[in-house]
């Protein structure tokens, strides 16, 4: 399965009680200003849950708890990468060269590249092989304080291979200290054997594949790619109708290369998120705001394909739409495995503030996965997932490029060293 870069600090005891003292906390509690900062804070955890997070002077009884002095270090919630495609075979370095030579994303896709070019390599691998090739990517994310990650299917494009990808995603959380959320993305692209027959592909593969994946307990959410080179809103609606009947939440790759009204469609189904959204219009913004649909910004893809159209950040802010950021880690258009760099890109390319970037990589990422009641903030009752940083100020997490100041991360109350 590859080497585990994380060593647990402390005894294996699911019921262990630990108090993390002398900390500077960014709790990210909703409604609190300035990320809910507490200069002299502490966290008490027991059985993998947070019992207390606040001012150290207000700590409840900690008798019997293991005490850990954080020596004034900053603590944030564990980072949440809410949009990834890290389970796949092969790579697309040649397409990177083609883009450098002037080819557009659409031109590469229409020439047989893009998503479809990853299909054969993915189909050729077993579940264990898919896990093995994904682990180096996952380990890199965990080494930067990620404790929750979303993983999509979408490179199998037939029922057995889509199920295999989801099985591999589920297996990742059994071999690493991470929470994995799976998204069924059968409607990612049309494979060669169905070229020009999107409707047949949805009928023959996407819908029955979703039903089978759901029956096997492999699906937490349903996703799709709504774009001129992928699927129309009417085609995506067929997928979402089945998801709704199965009680599965939806999300959507929308308005990345053009405006087809995908975000508005997603919002009409109460979508958890609409992702990319560079070409989102005012109607889409209003629909997302009304539905509580999170805007997931993916600056790695924007950067990698040299996009010019930026997402409408100002309109999202004014409408009160929650904004998350994620890596979009994938083989073709965002070969990015760093949430720290993602935050920097979101600031430098899209104009997000430091507070928006940190919230987007924690609380809002959890919201985009429907997990805000479980993780994303430092509050009593939530999973004890947090990251401990060697920084003087939280702005360093967004400001630095190519530097990782993680001291350690804690997942379900257990500390793991880099």
C-alpha cells in the first residue's frame, strides 16, 4: 500500500482523554469575528470528540487527561479538501505539453484527450492498485493538515470501473488517518464506446451504476460535469432525479468553461455545492444563495488551463453565498496536492482574503460536503480534527509558497506527526 508517512504520537486508546494547552486557537465558529480567535486557548478531547474548545481559564475538570503543551502554537480545524479526483491511473503530462504548445482544454478533449484519456489506465488497475497509486497524493495532503477529503469516481466510465474507484476511495480511510467522502461522478464524460450517444450512456451506465453503487453503500453524494464538452442540464437532471429518489445529495461541476445554467439547475435540487463557476451569472448566484449551495472555487484548475475568466467573488460575497476552496486534484487539469498552495492561489488569483481562504479550507469545505455538524470548526461535540502550526500569524498559511509549517495534525483525538 506504500509507506505511511505518519506516526501516531500516544497510545492506541479510543476512549483517551487529552487536553491540549497553551494554544492559540482559530475556532472558525460561525458568527464569531476574525475566525473565532482565542489567544490563550485549550482543547479537551475524549473518545475522539471535542469536549471543550475555548479560553484555557474556562477549562472543565481535566483530571485523568493526558496533558499536551502546544507552546503557544496556532491551532486550526483540520483542513478539508472538498473536491478531488485523487483515485485514478496514469498521468497526462503530455497534455500539459500540448497546452504549453497552445492547445485549449476543449481542443485536447475533442482530440481524444482530457478525461477520456485517463479511462484506459484507470480501468486496467485493481482496487488495491488504485489505492496504492492514490496514497502518495493523499499522504502529501495529510502532511499539510488535511483531515477530511472528498474523492470522486469518473475515470472508469463503465459500471465495474466506477464501482472499483469508489471501493478504492472507501479503502483509503482504512489505511490512513483521514475521513473520506465519496462522490459518484459517472456523468463525467462520455467514453469512446458511447461517443455521440450521451443519452444512451446515461441510460446504460450512469443510472444503473448509481443504483448499484448506492445499494453497495459506496456513495455519499452524486456529481456531474455540466459543460459543452460533457453533459447538458437536461442530461444532468436525469442523474439528479435518480439521486433525489435515492435520497443522495448532489453537487455539480458547473460554469467552468461556459454558462449552461448548471449552477442554477444544481441549486434547484438543493445541491451541496456548485464547483468551478468561473462563468456563473447573476441568476446562478441568486439561485445558489437561495438554496444555500456552497461555491467551491478551484484555483488550481484555473491556473493549470490558463483560464482568463475569474469566478464572480464579489457577487458571491454580496449575495451571502458560502465560499470554499479545494485542490481539484486530478491528472489533467489540476495536478495539485497542496491545500496551502490552493489557499495562496485563491488569494492571489481570485482576491479572497486570508480569512476567506482559511474558512474556505476548513468550515466552508465541511459545509460543501454536508459535514459541518461533524467537522470544520473547533467546537464541543465535533470530531477532534485539528492542525497544529509553527507560524507566528495565520496569514502565513496563505502567504507562503512552497513551505509547509505543519507541526502535527490530530484526527479523531489522535495526534499524528509529519
